[in-house]
C-alpha cells in the first residue's frame, strides 16, 4: 500500500469511528444561580433545543441550577480554566473585573423595564462586552435580565431615615454596596440560596429583589413590606469560556452565538411582558403591605452622590444617562 492509499484509508476509518463522531459533538454545561423554575433556567433549556436544531443534533446543553457549581465568582473562575463551558451570571459579579459594567447598576437609570431592555440592547452596553475576554477569560455573548429591583423588609420602611442601620442583603458588587452604604444601611452580601432563611431568622432586615424571585422564593412570608422602587435594573450576561470558544470552528461559534442570542432576547421579552402581571400577583398576596411608585425623591441626595462617585470610575454612567434621556 502506497502512502496516498494509506492516508485515504486512515481518513475513511476516522470518519466512521465512534471516537471521531464524538469529537464533532459537544455537550455544553451551563452554570446558573437561579432555581429550575426561574425564567433564566427555562430559557437555557430551550437554548439546548435551539442548539440541537442548528447543529443537526451535534450540540446539547446540561444546566446546573441553584448554584450547584458554586457562587458566581467560583463559576467565573471555572469559565477561565475551561472547567465550565458556559454560565448565565448577573452582571453584578462582573463589575469587580470590569468597572464600566457598574454603570448598568446605576440607581434610577431607568424607571421601567421597557427602558431597561432598550439599554441592554444598545450599542453602548454591547461595547462593554468587548472587555470580557481580556478581563474575565470568557466571551460575553449578550445580555438578558431579571425584573426591576424593589425593596422588601421585615418592618415597614416609611422614609429614607428608616433605612439607616438596616441589614440589607445585596448581590455582592461594589456599585450596589456603595448605594446602600450611602443610605446608612449595612450591606449584607450573601448567596441567593441563603436569603429566605436569613430573613426568617432575622439575620437580615431587608432585601433588594425582583418580582420573579420574590414570587419563586416566597420572601414575602418573612418580609411583608414592599416598596415598589424600580430603583435598579438587574442584568444578566451570557458567558462562554474563552478556552471553549477558541476550540470551536468559526461555523460552530456562529451556531452557538445565534442560539445564545436568541434566548437572551427571549428572556428579555418575557420579563418585559410579565412584569406587570407579577406585580398584580404580589398585590393579591394577603398580608403583604405595598407602597407603590416610590420615586428617586424618597432617597434624597443619595442618587446624585452615587453618580458623582461612580462617574469618576467610568464614563458609562453619563453615557447611559444620556442614552436613556434620548428614549
């Protein structure tokens, strides 16, 4: 057998061997901190179906919900090493590595979820994603969101003065910490999975949370006071390990990007469409005291103070304020 015949034989054998076929297939593990019932998890499951369709069955997804793989910080480290393929993480976690992303958490940047969606789909927001590979070792495909942030407490909050000294659970992120510290509150960072019990035993006094999570976790059972503040939008960023991304062909990268983008968009649309209905669900909860339409004036000079401090760290605060003013 000459060399040419031998080479052809090897290629033909490789094409039919199970190992060669498996090399063309990929099961993507996706880490999340949210529970299976959450919209993010539902869209990750749907993303698996989309990937399978676009790749002729070569690609699939396995989700790891409820922080099974650790905190968001730990999952980000796993993305860097390639131990985790993908993750849907809050942008709050990324602010420690990309200060410009802090601008997405600007207090009262938007007053409704429709404008939040416009911001996350803007060129300005997408520019920030370009920093992801160098800063995190992961590729930022797109943003999604959960609902607007509201405040819930064990005891009624009738004025900004009532926030002083309150132990507020926050998502660990510098822009959020400084906002609550400026109000005199005591920020208490903790994983989502610990919030319910911490409210029940009095370890924390209050939380900043979206309607979806309030309903899913039943936080109103131990925090029966709700201020409808809409004080922050709460974005998510869909990440792919840089190592995993580099190992894909351009064609497969395009397939993955299309599938992820499709379900980022679907997630945003679902939250926009469902926000009002979720609020109506909470209004029907017996024993839940709600103060509606709590505006920026409730917080006095805190928002201006926050803007002044964070505008020194990133020009995206002013850029996003200008963008929203143009809506």
